[in-house]
């Protein structure tokens, strides 16, 4: 994937995460508790998914470098 496409995708995911987090709090304080819970759940899912993905990606990168240095 091209570098520009990756950057655009990162930007859009960050925007979506910020909107869901802010939207969840706004909906909660307006009294739409169930909707706020669902929107907050979407935020949590995105945050956990991306955190685990980057963790695995970094671990693969680090272990790949270790294995190359052993040869």
C-alpha cells in the first residue's frame, strides 16, 4: 500500500475515534444513555483492535530484526 494511502487511512481512523469518544460523552450528558453506550463501545472496539494490531506489528518487526542479526 502506498505511503499516502496509509497516512490518509490513519488520519480517518483517528478522526473517527475522536468523534466517537466525544459523541459518546455528549450523548451521555444529553440523556441518550443507551446510544452513548453503543457509541462508546464502538470507540472501545476500535481502540483495542488498533492497539493489539500495532502491538503485534511491532513485535513481528522486533523479532524479525533479532532473527536477521543472528544469521
